[in-house]
C-alpha cells in the first residue's frame, strides 16, 4: 500500500487514539473527584473555609500569570482587565463567600421549630468558557469547595492550557491546606465528546455550565441537574431624568470596553430618550465612541458575523481599533467603542444582536414608553433573563423597567459591575442565571448556596390528628 493511502488511515487512528485517551481521562478524574468528595464526609464549614482562604490567596498571587496565559492562548480581551477579573473572584467574591455558611446549620426558626441544614451535592462538572477562562475557573473552584463539593473543569479547547493552570493553582493550594487530592481537577485534552462524557458520568451530581448556546443546550441535555447560562443581549436605557448624562455615557463605555467586551453582562445597546440625547451623545462621542457610517456598519458586520449569522471566533474580544482595522477603516487612537445608530431590532440586523466585543448599537426614542418597548425588543433577541441597565432618577420612570424580563435590572451603574454584584448589592458572582426566560433553571447570581441541598429538620407544631378536623375558610 502506498504512503499516500496509509496517511489518512494513520491520521484517523491518531484521532481515535486521542479521543479514547480523552475519554479515559474523563473517567479517571471523575472517579478521583468522587473519591475525594466521599472522603469529606463529616467535614465542617470552618475546615472548608480554611481551604477556600488558601485557594483565594494563591489565586490572587497567580492573577497576573493566569491573565497573561488567557490572553496569549485565546487572543481575547485585555491583559490588565483579566487581572482585575481574576482578583475580583479571589478577593471580593471570596470574602463574601467566607462571611456565609453553606454546609451544616444555616438557620433556625425558633417559632416554627424548623432548622435548615446545608448538605453538599457531590461532584460538579464545571464547564468553562473561552471568553473568561481563568476567572470563571477560579470562581467555580472556590464556590465548589466552599459548599463541600468536588469539581472537574471542562475547558474550551481554545483555552485548555490556561484553564488547566488555573485549576492546578487552586488544587495545589487546597491540598497544601489539607484538602484531599482530586478535589479540584481539569481535563487536559478537552473535546466535545469528552465534555459530553463528563456531564453524563454517574459520578457527576450537577453540571455548572457557562458558554455559548450550543454548550448550554448540551448541558441541559446531559440528563443531570444543571445550572447553565449563556447569551445576554443587554440594553441600557438613558431616560429623561438621567442624573448625569456625561456620567451615564462614561459608565456605559467603560462597561462595554472592559476586557474588550467579553462579558455577556455588559451593555449591547443604548436606548436614549430624545430629551437628553443631545448632551448624552455629545458625551458619548467625547469619551471614546466612534460613529460608524452605513458602509462601515456593513463592513463591521461582515467582520463580526459569518454567513449563517454566527459570531466569528477570531473577532471576539478584539479592541475597537482592531475591529475597525479588520473592517477596512481607521479610527482615532482614543476610540474605546464602535457605535452604530440603528432604527430597528431584528435577527437580520446583526448589529442589534449580542456582540462579544466593544460595539454598541444606539437607538433614539421619543419617551420612556418607546424606550421600554425598544429595550423589550432587544431582550427578546437573545437577551431575555439577563440584565438591563437604567439611567434615571425619577421613580416613576424607573418603575416601568422593573417589569422587563431580566434577572438583573441595575440603576445608575455600569451593567457589568452592577450585574456581577460589585457596584450593587446583588450577590457577587461570575455566573449569572437567566431564568426560564432563556431556558435556565436559575435567575439568581449563582453562589455556593446554589450548590447545596438544604434539609429541613422540622418539629411538630400542631397535633397531627387535627388534619381530620373540618376547617372552614
């Protein structure tokens, strides 16, 4: 047989060997994680907190290393901003976790004679996205151990090395603090079949997934209890009663340009009322928004989206200047976001959809009612259940927006920092539930308290035989 005929067979054999190796790795790490979890029986919250504290310190120390690895491996985002994301999880979020109980007695109601007891779930499959690979792995590792669980991470193939290194940092810190080997691990050769195998393994108690729509659907099809979150087409409304139009512009631009727009909780569209459009749009441009004309919008659309309307992976997480360059036009060096003024929201108007990059669609509306309708249209195009930002001070103007189908409605703050629980007092998290609006089981910001079963120890408070008595309303 000729070498030319042997080559395809050899390649097929190599691929098969790689697939088999990845599946073997899944089985081994799932079993090791289950054994580690079972060894935790009887562990108390104080012991877990000691491990979490050690992990958080190690993650903070490695924040720069992990940020550099993430940018170099994926080509997405901004190195300095990824440091902030890493430290947010190992600092602010970790402190919040340490102030709360997740296992053992959570609360006791003396009047009703009910005591709530938190119980770990088991082994968690942590599905990690390519856009925020290290920060998400840090968060899920800390949340899993805080709640007494083991975790096996499944990275995106384009972020395998940096996610694995993140898990290694967390695992080393935990074991040095006394945790069992195998409590935190990560697939080294992630493939779609390997991730699917992990999610369906008997050892897995819960799938905790962050990723694109395809991954979210796969997670919910795994047959396991699942908390999965995906896309977010987030509108920001700027109303007649906006406290400071220039500050609103700065908040929106800072949020959307942070880490080159890789956070799904950042704004995607701006809906501004005509009464304040003048000062707002002047400040918007002065603070780094570049207005794309019709031809530039068409060129930008071709750069961002493929022929089927999907985001092109190589355009995700790029700077505004780089996106303009790819689209064939130049922008000032001070440009932070590319802006496109649109008059409609529709699937075929690609710039009205979610874009994981520093691009904002802008809509002018006559009043709050029209602004509400436009925000509702934006959410309906792939953003239901996620987040809405409202910039207004009149309670009557704000109130209407509270009826929108969004899990987080943040007022006079950047959607990114408010939604993830830094500039607002919603629970700090790096996984934001989107509720049944978008096919998710959870609309909360996910915390360790979502990773436990809660038992109620309840004493009799009324004679049971009275159940037979006739009770009239």
